[in-house]
C-alpha cells in the first residue's frame, strides 16, 4: 500500500453510525467507504470546475450561442416539461 497516506477527520455521531451500518452491510471497512466517497466527490467536483473553466474561456473568446440556438434549446426543454 505504498503511496497511501492517513487522513483523520471528524464526523458527527449520526453520520459515523450510518457509515458503520453501511460498512457492515457491504462487508467493507469504514476507511474503504470513506475513501470511495472522497474519490467520487473529488472526481465530480474536479470535472465541474474544469467545465466551468472551459465555459469561461469560451466566453472570453466571444463564443456564445446565437439567439436562435438558445430559443431552439429552450423550446426543446419546455416542450418536454409539459
């Protein structure tokens, strides 16, 4: 397990209890479940930040959707909402 580091964190009692129950039900350790949750959180948020940066770069280059493109997408989604 080279390269792994220890991280200590505080959890409210209720959350720790739920984590313990989940660990028992899945036959996984608390540590495994916590690491998995953190991996997923970091991956999702990293992706979102990257997409935001891409969007900002597009805006800085003046790459915006035309009015007709915006209307077409809005019509598509409002039609589905009914």
